[in-house]
């Protein structure tokens, strides 16, 4: 949908976080006199009133009947279309879209790579932007990674390429990208999608409905191997012997050895697999990925993703706050094999099964696990029988500060305190960044030095 198509229609914006603010700014830039209603919180309403815009209406409560008064509602990504009041309004004819849909409507034909997957999508998207820039291409890095697409809707001069991260909340809004990258699947965001099956359907819509020119898919994920793609879409595989793949720590393009990856600033084998995906995507754009691969040594890792904060009294503190599934916590543990690790897990309870995590604790547990957060008690009960006999220490904490203290006291004089929660941060924190900053403070580090995402925007 083009922004111009909203003119004269009954339009509302639902949610006034960064995406909502970007949507309002874009509409005001293109449609300065369009009446718009903004559904927001009491605190957010104050900043909107300060604009003194006579064509803005503010409503701090929302229900299905109010939403049904509008033809188009631009909703923030975190608002599920599968629950009330969105369902109630949709049944009465209201159409719900996101800022991503508006951006795609304005940028048909742009050279873009869209990346999704349960884990690794931010790092992969940032790697793609880094590689393109290393090749001298003016590139935008935006989307779910930290900068709404609508904030860059009229950037001049326009970038040659777009590297776009899409969450499962946004994938249905992407239309005909040049390249779509799908990394992996684990159950996540079930509270938003309703069921595991719908989560996978929504994720895969980037390929099945978005109909990209090229789909870059993970040959190691069985859900992708059996995927039916549109006839117009060409498939390129990574983690496949004929394409970009790893053999131990060596990076290969088919039979060609490209480089040893051990010195890359990408902790863990899963992150080096992300590089395979990024190189396959760059190659799909027609660039010489083999030549560009060496520039990965200059990549700046993203914060809150296996981020070493440093040492305090002989103990290393590692911030993996981005970890929101048990599988991510297990991948983080793999990076510290052979070391004495205290793992901090728990957060918002989405009902995700921790069975695979518990199975790993039978054979490959850290020195201790500290549970915390809303689902902490459930995880603790699941692990309690496995910890008997001293296989690993198991402790329960109320808040993050207590979890850090328990881990520090039990690890002395050395080891790794690893925050890899395997669960979302809300409602205790605004987002995973807020949680990571709190972890840094609790461990004695300056949170202002750890949170900036390098390379956002156009460069």
C-alpha cells in the first residue's frame, strides 16, 4: 500500500513506540492535513499533544468498536492481529497494516535483502550490510534490527542496497524482495502467533507469499528443505556442500577453501553459519562474495549477543540478552565448553517447552544454572531432578541482581557468568537491550558503553 492511498480515508495509528512515531512522521511528511487518530498510552499522549497538530486525535483506550470506526489501522509490530480487539475490528471491515507494508509500497523495485529466522537474523543482516559496504556499495541497514524502515523513507541520495531484518510480526508485509534469507526455526512468540504452526507459516510468508526473486535457505533446517516455493523464486542453499558452508572451522564455497574462521569476531559456530548465509545473499545479488569474505574480519559484533563485558575479580561476564529461546541458551553454552560457567536463565513465560534444554543438562551441563523471572520456577522444577547428585548446581533467584550475585559467589575465583535467558524480557524490561543494560550494571560495568548497534542507517 502506498501512503498516498491513505489520503481521505479514516486512518488510525495503534501504538506509539518507535515504529508508531516513524509511521506518524511519514504520514505527516506526505499527508500534512490528513486527519489521524493515535491510540497510545497516557504517557505517550503528552508528547503528541505537544505537537499542537489540529488534525491529530489522541485516544488512550482502545477496543474493537473504536478500531472498527477506521478503514485503515497502522499497528505497531508487537500488537497481534490474531487476538481481540484486532480480530473484532477486522470482522467489521477494518484493515490492519504495519509500517513495513507502507515502506514496501513506496519502494517497489529497490535492491533489497530481507532476513528472517528465529535466531541470528540481526547478526546476519548486519553482516550483509557490512559486506556490501566493504564492496563500496551505499547500503541501508534497517528494520527490526533497530531502525524502522519508515524513518528512512525519503533518504537522499537513496542507497544502492537495503539490508532489512524482519521479525515474524513483519514478514507477511514484505513484497517481492530481490533476495529473502531464512535462517532457522525454533518455536517462539507463540503468545503473538497463537500456535506453533501459525508462527512457522507467518515466518515462511516472506518466501511463500512475498515471492522473492531469490530465496537463500538453510539446508540444515528440515522445515526449509521441504518448503514449497513459488515457481518464480530461485533457491540458493547455504550449509550445503555445493554452496557456502563450514567444515569444522574452515569456510568453504563449494569445494573451494576460502578461509579459517577462528579469528573472526563471531563467537560460536552458529554465528559463523550466519556468515555463510550472508555470503550466499551477497552472492545472490551478483557480487564477488569470495573476495568480500575477508572483510568479515573487520565486522563489529552487535551488542547483547554473546557480548563479553570484561573481567571483574577474575570472572568474565557475558551478555547474551538477545537470547529468547532455550535453543539460543544452548548455543551460547556451546561457546564456553571447557570453562566453569554459571548460566542465568528465565524471563517472560510464553509456554515454550524446555525439554530439549533439560535433555542437554543430562550430558553437558554448566557448573551451575540460576533460574529467574516469570518462568524461572517452572524451569527450576523441570531441572531439579536432573541436578540431584551434584551433576550441576541449581539455584533460584527472584531478580537479575540476585542471580548475578549467586553466580558470582559460586564461581569464585574464576569462570564465566553467562546471561542467556532463553526467554523474552518483558514485562520486567522494556526490551532485551534494557535487560542487557541492567545485567551490565549489576556486574559493575557501564551500560552506556555496551548498547550501540554499529552501522544502523545508511552508509
